[in-house]
């Protein structure tokens, strides 16, 4: 198993990770919003697509199906990180029907 770091934007970020990957944490490091994921070693036949939304604290719309992941505070700025439901994909991100 290994831990990988992915950069998030302050809007929407979509990542393709191995099926068994688990989201660990979201933090700011060196001024960048980062997501850490625990991934199992070895090749996997299936991947999953993770889509994250980073929204500001005031007057932001949040879909009821999104899962809350974390709140980030940097100085006077506050962001909330949400994840859409997981979609399984084959190989390079083609959805499974």
C-alpha cells in the first residue's frame, strides 16, 4: 500500500484512482490544497472516478448526494470539501455500464 498526494482546485477536481483507494485527508501544504489517498499496490482491473467540490463557506450550493470530507481554514478563508458518489471505471476512466 502507498499514500499518494493529489492537488485539488478551489472548484471541481476529478481524479481517477485504483478501485480500493481510500481518501485519508485534505489539507493545505505550501499554499496548495492537497488530498491524500491510500492506494493498494499492484495493477487493478478497475479504477474509480472521484470528483471533489471545494466550496466557500458563505451562500454555497451543496448537492444532497455529496459526502462531506473536510473543512479547510487558511487565514480569513474557509472552504468545505465535498465528494460526489463514486463511479467505477475501466482502465483509463471509461465508465462501466
